[in-house]
C-alpha cells in the first residue's frame, strides 16, 4: 500500500482523553483512513483525481461494525461503481480476534468462567450470547483454520525445518490439564518462512512428534536437510526416522541453558564466555579446540556442567557444516519461540481453554495470520549458496564438506 498520512481531529482526541470509549475512539479514524487509502490504491486515484491510470470511480460507502478487544468500531467502508473493491482488513484483522472472543465466550457458556470474563465478553460482543451463537461463529472460523492447517505442502521442498512445543491449560473431563501444542516452521527452497502446521497433544512424547511429522509429510513436506529443535529424544528420533540422513541441530539457546543450570554461580560468567567461543566457532575443528580448552580450565570446578558440554557440543554445533551465511538463523529455535511469545499474550487472556477445540482455534488462527505475513513478505534467506553447497557433496554421501 502507498505511503499516506493519518490525521485525527481535535474532537476525536478529546473523545479519547475524556470519553469512556478509550482506544476505540482512536482506532476508528485510523482504520477508516486505511480503508480510504486501500480504495485509492485499488482505483489508482485519489478522490476527485483525474488520471489516465484510473481504474474506476467511488460510489459512496456503507457502515460496518468491527469487534475488537478495545471495543466495537463503527467503520465507513468505501464502495466503487463496478463492485470490484474488496478490503482484506476485516478478514485478516478479525481472524485471531474472533478466536480469542470465542474462547472467552465458551468459558462463559460452559460455566467455567468468572464474572470478570463475562463482563469482558459482553463488552466485546455488545450483547449477551447463546450456545447457538457460539456454535455458529465457531463453525465459520473453524473452517478457515482447518483449510489452512490441511493445505498441501507439495509446491516445493523445505530444506530447513524448525520445531518446538508449548504448554497450555485446557479443561478436559471436569479437570484442568496441561496440554501440548506442537509447532513447525519451514524455510522453503525459495527462502520464505512458512508456518507448516500445528497439532494439539496430551503431552510432548515421541509418539506425538511422530504423528505430527507424519501429518506434515502426508501433506507434502519433503526435502528437509537441516532440522533445529531442542534435545527432546523422542523428537530427534522422529526426525531421523522421517528424514534419514538429515543434519540435526540442537538449539544452542537450550544447550547453553542446560550447561549453565549445572554451573556453580561463581563460574557462570566465565562459562558464558567459553560457550560463546565454542558455539560461534568458524569450523568444527575450532569448536573442538575450544571445548578442549574449556575442559582443561573447568575440570574439578564445574564437573556437572562439563558432562553436559562434552556430551552435547557436537550436536549444538552441527550447523557449522553449512555455509556461514545460514548458521546464525538456524542455530536456535528463536524464530519460533518469538512467535510462541505472541501466542502467550493472547493465551494469558483466556488462561484456561474451555476445550481442546478452543485452543486449536485460537492458536491456529494466529498461525494462519503469521504464515500469511511470512510467506508473502520479504525473503528470509537467499538459497543459492545452500544449493551450491549441496551440489558439492560427494556422490556417495559419506562425508559432508565443512564450509567456511
């Protein structure tokens, strides 16, 4: 969309400062101006502007309500004479908002919420609601999330894969139970990040990971060369069974914490420095030398930490086999953990999901939105050097070159 300037008149500012509508009063004029700018881009002309590039004419507007967590907004949606203009604002903005509202609504309907939650949902929706209303709204959003979650992945290969899990609280069989959400991000052969899918499981077990990865493969996931995850043994085994010969990179952030958790408090700063030398080494040989130096210095002073370091450093530096330009972004699961933090912001509002479907709906809606943002945005990695590196491997595949 073209760059434009948003203006807010004095009356709206006073409404924001003195009225009871709060942020809703500020958000309305911003979104209305975004809608007008979207129409100008669609027509290739501002209101009243006569140009040779114009593709149509405005034809008034209609009012539409948009329910958000700051209140219900009254928006003026522009129309064109040919009826070809369609804004993506409502679909893209309300998908996760609907999931959040529905989760809260279900808590009230099922009698597991507090009076405070009921007050929030009433304010969000503008009225009381019934089980039938919840069912109807949920059905439409579930269809959108399901379409995203089941979409084919066969349009190309995904050389890089990042996996992680998060825990949420779900009410099941009259009790609150910890439930695991498994997530996967792939980087395609075109260098774009995509959220490939999610699965809700009773726990982070090897069987749960095998099922999830099997679902991704059934949808077309292929060509995985490098996978980054924490050191969950069941996950690692599932990866190696699904993609024989792949490079498994143990998340360096998790590995660092594992070592430091077993380090005496007085030595943690020094161990931080030693780990930096190992994990950012320019080659496996240099990393091995740094491990030897760390062992010589810390032996007898931090034996428990050294045990973790010696048993896991090679897996934590597996990414050193790749060309240098790919190492920083593939050495940890940070890209996925940052997204999980965004999910946590919404999940904290709900606190306890009323059922598994509500958890899948909210997290799935957020995944679909982030996937859309990533897959259509700036390319995450340029892949030329990777494919050159891959082509340089020996034909029998017995050894991998060490790229500087």
